[in-house]
C-alpha cells in the first residue's frame, strides 16, 4: 500500500478513509484533523490559554503534543487519582513528556490534597469507582482552569470514546445526556469551556501517532475500569466497524448534525438554576456540590482506610 498523499510506502492504513499514509503524511493528517475540529466547532480562539487534562495515556499526551505543535498556549494538568501503581506510572509518563517538550505541567494529587484516592472515595460514598473518579475530575479540572486563568479545558476523548458514549446513551434513550453530548461545552458563570479536539481521530490512530512521535504512554487499562459499560460498547462498535469501515464516524458525526439539535432544547430546559456550593463556592443545584459531599463522606468514615486496587489488565490490542 502507498501513501495517499505522497505515494511513498504506507506505514498505516486508515480504513475509515480508505487510505494509507507514510509516517510524515500521517502525522500531518492527525494535525489537520485536530485543526479542523477546533475550527469547525470554534473550540479555541487565537491567543486563548488551554489547559490539557493529561492522564499519561496515548490520547491525552498526543493531544497535548498536537496542540503545542499547532502553536497553542497549552499547559498540562495531571490529576493523581491514588490508584496504586497505575497512578504512579501514569504520572511518571506525563512528567517525562512535559520535560521533553519543556511544557508547563500543573499537578493535583487527590490523596495528598484531599486525603483519599478514587478507591477509598468510591467505597466511602458507595459509588462505583468511575463515578467517584469522573465527578472528581470534572470538579478539579474546572477549578484548576478557573484558578489558573485558563480559557478552556481540553480533554483527549477520541472518536471511539464519543461513539461508545453515544451508543450507551442511545441504548437507554438518555435524552438529557444526548442533549449535552457536545464536542464543546461553552463557558458559563463558574464553568470554563470544555472541548474535545480529538473527535475526528480514532483510538488506533492515536496509538500510531504516539509510536511515530516517540511518545511513551501507559498502555495498561486503569485497574478500576472493570465493569465499565463503555468497554463493551467499544467492542460492539469495533465489530460493526470491521464489517463496515466508516460506520463509527458516520454514527457520531450524523448524530452531531441531525440528532443533537433535537435533544438540546430538552437538556437546556432541565438545567435548573445553580447556586454556589456552601463549602467551596462551585455552582451546584443546591447545598453542597457532589465533590464536597464526596470529601465529606470519606471524612465521615474516619481515617481513609486503603482499599485494595485490583490487579491490572493489559489493554487489548487490536
Ligand atoms: S481513570 Fe477513573 Fe477512568 Fe479509572 S476509575 Fe474509571 S474513570 S477507568 S477514564
Ligand atoms: Zn463544593
């Protein structure tokens, strides 16, 4: 197979585009897709400061690398989740990358700052780990962006992630979530803008990007991901994609163009008035915000008792 752009031997085939790319043209293709997503959805304006939420995985490190190369003022934000060796290793990958690019990294460590990690927080609040983790991330990313004077928080959600979330929302007809599944959540009082510049690139492309750019990243799945429904949705979509390349992208982009406008009004109506959290001041429907309630539930069970972290699993290679 030859590169679609320059006819040199291809190093990767992207079946969705029915195309092969050599290394140089593939890296350009990735940058082009990010540039187009940012422009098309007005994610970042010239001169704005971006805070990239980096986990140590391929997507967020590739995103940070791409934004820096595209000339954005992009700093990284790493949140230590207190998930045993997984968190130690993922933090090390992030620090190595930041050093190699001489980029600014902001770090927040959940255990040393708030006295608990995701496993302990989830146990105390009787939530599944990904729920405790997700609400902590949303709260702390937003707070870090506002405190640091950033205009926008960028996350490494790629096409596979968004298509899997969409499938889950459609299977349950979660119309409120469907109305909010936007690639850009605009800024509002107490909220920084949130953007997903990787929506035009798939998981496999991001792994290839990191390999070709020499970016080391944590390959293992988070050990708390067991039972996460999105892994099953991704596997189902991969089977469909295998039989019919391009289905995943058609599903997601078709939703943005033709589905989302139907659900957006209902979702906007559902958003009631927000008041400052009685503890931290973050906007919340009433009383304490979900993150402060999580902090309090850990305090209520006394000294946070370490919860064993499950054995790590290797990420399935496709
Ligand atoms: S880090 Fe957190 Fe993920 Fe681990 S606990 Fe779940 S949400 S799986 S992206
Ligand atoms: Zn709060």
